[in-house]
C-alpha cells in the first residue's frame, strides 16, 4: 500500500514542532594538528643525518688537528646521476693556506670517503674565506699555591682539633678557601 505524502500544512506543522541540532563541527585535519610539532622538530634536528653535517661534527678527527684549524667543510655536492664522476666536497680555507690544502687533497679525500663509506667524494672544491669555527673556551686560571708562612699559620690554627681525620679535612678545606681568596683579591 502506498503512503501519501503529507500536505504542505502538515509538513510545516511537523517542521515547527521538531527541533533539529546542527551537525557537529568536524575536527581539524591531522596535518594541521601535527604541523607545528613537525616544524619544531625539523628546525631542531635539521641536517643531523646529512653527510656534510656529520663531516662538520667530526672534522678534526677526519682531517687531523692541524688541517682542521686551517679549513672546514661547507657542503657536499653530489655528482650527476648518469656520470661516472663522483661528487665534490666544498671546503672553506683560511687565507693563504689553500695551496697547502690542495697539496693534501688526495689523502684528505681518501679519509673523507673512508668516513662516509663508499666513494661519494672525488675532488675538493676549495673556497678561501674566514672560518666559522667556534672560539674555544678559556679555562679559568688555577689558584696559586699558599706560601709556607700561610700554610704554617693555618696548621697552627687547627692545632686544637683532636681528631686527625677531622684536622686533615679542615686543613684541606682551609687551603682551598685561602687559595680561592687569593685568586679573587688583586
């Protein structure tokens, strides 16, 4: 049996009596939720696994202490895909040391390839310019030792202490305090 559709008045009455809810708002896409986290992680760990970054971190071990003071790796230039020629390592060299680095290029390329594995570098591309090596921290000056008179005066002050272990600990502490006071006073 066929049902007939409600009339226009009946449908308006039904619509007025029923209350409908709005459909819930869809959550934002996952990409939008994760994107800020991914950007911060990319900024923090940018280039950590990049061969050029690994070279920069271990450059003194690869090139040797003397050469590492004169030059630093800048970037790794990959060779063409169809070409038999490998890539090049761009090195920034301080001032007039470029001929010295160029003379050492063969063994240096061998050590670089040994570190990276395979043969990704065939040649060095030398650029002259200032190095961006971080300055080394200057160690704090060591305190001067006590004079014999100061040490004797300290031992006399601790003569009343009965226990030998306590006297030795106080003597060590007193010497340390007096040396640091000497260091601070001009």
